[in-house]
């Protein structure tokens, strides 16, 4: 079984690989938004990013899904009425994200 430090190291490696493939800067910008605000719906992130990047709602949803499932740094919860999914940056990974983004 992995220790918490080993697990955090593995997550950081996945995050680095994810950011290496960021050609347009949209992935970095999305993570910066999560660091600043901590929780969003896909719609909120899409509205924020579409003014600066050519993107679609579905591509933003896909990026958030990858960050949540493969990298594992987002907590997923349903809103009170159950109609929206809210994604939150896990507090234990804020430092890892900030470190890999440089200045936020």
C-alpha cells in the first residue's frame, strides 16, 4: 500500500504530464481558476474560458473529467437540488497545483 507522500508524488507526476500536453494554455488557465475559486460547475468554467479560448462546452467537460478521474485532484459533488455537478479542488492538492503552475 502506498503512503500519502507516495500517492501525492504520483498525482504530481500525472499533473506534470497533463500540463506538458497543454499547447494553448487552456489547461493551465482552468487550474488557475480552480486554485482561485475552488469550486465550479462545468458551465461556470466554460463561460469563464470561452472569452479567451476557442473551446466548446464538451471539451471543457472532458478536461474537467480527466482532471477529476485520471489525475484525482478534484472532488465531485451534486448541488442541493441535484441538477448540477460541482467540482472542487481538493485542499490537499492546492500546493501541488500551485507549484506546477508557477505563479497564480
